[in-house]
C-alpha cells in the first residue's frame, strides 16, 4: 500500500505544481517520498525532520550569501565558509533533535548556493521551504485518506505432538 500512496503523493505534488504554476516540483515530490511512511506517526516525524532540514538549509544559505556579499565570492571565501556552515548546520539540527533532516538540509544549502543564480537565491530559498510544506501536506493527506488497515495477527498453530 505504501508504494501506491507514494506514487499518488508524487502525482498530486506534480499536479499542484502545474496548477499553481510553481517553478519546480523537485522539492515537494522528494519531501513527499521521504516523508510518507508506513503509518501516520512515522510520516509526521519524518516530515517534520524534512521540513526542518529545508528551513535550516535555506536559512543557512542566506547566511552564506550574506557572507559572500560582504567578503566576496572568492575560492578562499568559499572553501572557508561553506564547510564551516555545513558543520554549523549539522550541529544545529542535531541540537534540535532533527537528525533525519541533516541530509536534506545540506542538499538544500548546496543546491541554493551552487545551482541558483545569485539574484534568485532569496526567493528560491523561500520557495523551497514552501515546496517542503506542500510535499509534507500531501504525504499527510494521503496517509489520512488511504488509511491502511493493520492486518490481523494470527497466532501460530500449535505443533502437534
């Protein structure tokens, strides 16, 4: 059932992106896939970690962009700043108990820094956080709508002597 729910979640995230003319469905679909788990409790937990990771990743990217604005975007500035901010990011997420969000946070930070034009970085960061909420909302909605019934547990038959 989880396979079907995951495929449906990706479909809905893509549909939302197309209907609302959002620029990309990458983060919302990935968040839905990462968040959707076998039950609601685990879905909420993984979703919270994913959203926290994206928020922290986006915020720390803004810090790095600010540092680049102040000190320049030289190789020296990059090689000192980016690993230092990655360490800060992991420390913060671990400190707040969002260990499962570390990979997503680092990916968000690095994607914003390396793949997005400088003039779009701030807006891109905000949009990725919004996309995370879309993916998490879809995953939660699918888990509510397609409520998986737990199978009955059958006792093992006693062995005949």
